[in-house]
C-alpha cells in the first residue's frame, strides 16, 4: 500500500492536500477497532479517522434516550484486545468511558478528526487513490483529502433521523412526539402519561426507564416480540468474580461463555424453534404471572431469531408491567388524536408524550457519493465480497456487523482481514484491489444482502432495495455467522481470482 504514494502531510499544512495510506470513516466502536489493528499490525501505514460528529462513540453518542444500554453483552460487544470487567449489560455512559480508555491506552486520539463530513469520494485508476471532498464547516467550502484505501466504519443507519411511519392525525396531537434517535435533552416526563410505540430493544429499554418517574407508561405494539430476561449477574459471574482472576482471563472466560450460549441459542432456533419459543414465552409468564395474557402480548407469530431477541436485564420491563407502572397493548394504530392514540379496536390511549420507537432508516456507506473513474456507483448493483468489499469498488471495505450477535465480533474479524489484505498487496507490489466476478460466478443466483427467510426485521426489509447483493457461493456470501467467519476469514484465499490486483486502469462490472 505504501508504494509510489505521497507521504502524509501534517494536519497543520493547509497549502498541500494531505494523503493517507488508509482513511477510516467513523470514530465509533468499529473505527476504533480498525485503528487499533492498523497500529498494531501495520505500524508503518499512515491513517486518519474522520467522524461527522463532535465526539467519539457513533451510536452511543447519537442515542441519548432514557435507560440507553447495550443489547449485547459487553464481553463480546467489547474489544477482544481490551478486557471488559463490568456487568454484562452496560449503559451508554459506561460504554463511552470504555471507548475513551481504549483510545487513550492505544494512543489513537491524535488520529481522530471530528466534525468532518465526507460528501463525495472519487477513485482514480490513474493515481490509484481516492479523493475525498470533506465538509468541516457548513459556511466554508469543503477541503480535499486523498487516501490509498477507504475503510468505512460508519455503521448502517442514518444518524440524523430515525424511521417514523406516516400515521393520520399526528399534527392534531397536543402533546409531544419524540423519536428515540432525536431525544430532547430537556424532556421531562415526570408524572406524565407516556405511550411508547414499538416493541423492539429500544422500546424494551425505554419502558422501564421512563416508568420510574412517569405517571404511567403504555407500550403499543402491532405484534408480539421475543424477549430474553436474564439476571444482570448470574451465579457463574459471581463465582468467577470471587476468584480474583487477572482481567484478561476473566474477560476471555466470560466472552467464551456468552459466545457458547449464543451459538446454542441460534442453533436451537433452527433445530427446535418450537421448544425455544416455549421457553422464552414461559420466561415471560413466570415474571408476569399466570393471570397475565401472555398469549396475546408475548407470543410472536414467527420463529425465534427471525428478528432480534431483546435482552431484559433482571427482567426489568416485565417487572415494571407486573408492578402496574407500565402496560402493554397489542393493536394497530388507527390515528393520532388530540389526546393520544385511537387504535383499530376503537380503544383510546391517552398520552402527554408519545415515543415513536419504530426503528431505523438504513443507509449504505454513510450516504457518501462514491465515484469510480467518473462513474457514480450504486451500492445496490454491487455484489459483496465476503460482506466486506464490493464489485466495482477498488481499495474499499466496510464493516457490517452481526444481526444476531455482537457487532464488534465481526468488526474484529474484518480488521484482521483488511490488514492481511494490505500486507498481501505490499508483498505483491500492488496498489489496488478490486473484487470482480469470475467467469464461473456469472451464472450464480443473485440474493438479497440479508435473506428474509433468515432474518426479517422491519428495518432490513424496508431497505433491501438500497443494499448490495450477495451470491450463492463464496466469496460472494454475507454469512451472518460468526462461528463460520472466524474460521473462514483468517484463511480466505486472496489469490482465488475474485480479487483483481494491479496498478493499471481496470474495467469494472
């Protein structure tokens, strides 16, 4: 990657265009992980991290709604290279503190530039580099940076706005309508009647958090969701903590424990879905009592893991419902009214505040316009290469994590893969790498980025038309399987003909 490329200029130099071997987009958990691996495995590479926001954290900076916490355990969501020693489910503040420690301990901070919004990235086969138009100030013209390799770590959803359905009558509601992704910091719900629309992990977090101060919280859902209530500290945690093990040992043992549990659960969702469903529904009944209508409110119509199973630490949402601080209504929304929601059944739900926990708007590659040799690239027309790279996009990679497991597990595998790929390019004297379909791949079946039969969450289904495609064979498959990827990615053949290396201008599919 270093061959025939200009050296990085200092940040203070304004008269010259700065060039970097690698440019990382996003200072969230994926970008920090990428920076760590580059620093460790490729200390000679120059790199920078650009983030459009004013501080680190990505999702953990954007989302500030009440009770915000991880939906995955921190032993697998945290970095493999930095031990997590707290409770399995952590608050946003604890996660941000952990990320700040990781940056400081590995001297990554000086590599990050905040308030840098990339608007356009143009690849030139003649110069074998990306030229980026970067907005640092809304009132000033964009600046230009160049890089040899562009590494997207910006996540998969649009941070500026969440998804909100178009309900009739929203303009007539006299109270306040709030989306979790744009939470007002001055919102006071003390003593108020709150309605939370939705039943995913965000709703399951907000309901018990707001119920502590609200007069009452009502969760309105169209259909039931699976939840997994588990103790914040189980007997194994307590026993292991008492042994006073080194942090690295404790982290690794807990990590393996959660990975094993996750693997078994996913396997059971395929081999014995009815049994697993009965266990999850039974856990809800145990918390809520035999008199509660679990069949209506907590018995989904789909098999477990076709949508994400929300974790409830210490069953907190169930506890709030049983205590009478919260309730759940399963119905469709007919319209908003001046005082709340009118449901399809005719029921009126009165509210002072309505929270629309209705999901995300996905984007691809951070909404950056990508141009290759003058041609604008449509991500939906690209085939993915192992869920990391894409046909027609030279020297370009992205991190898209797991939907059933912790995001960081895949970020870590991708980081190692990219470093190995860059080493391979250096060894071969190549300055570009582009995934291209081989002759034997031309007749393969085209499949969506995520198979709806495998995972059909609404935010994915709404966005299939903007997401890349996958094929029916490797290396054109996005597996969504950590246990397969951790074996396949480290040993993937980089010279199987699906990656075209070179310096000269190439034709793109």
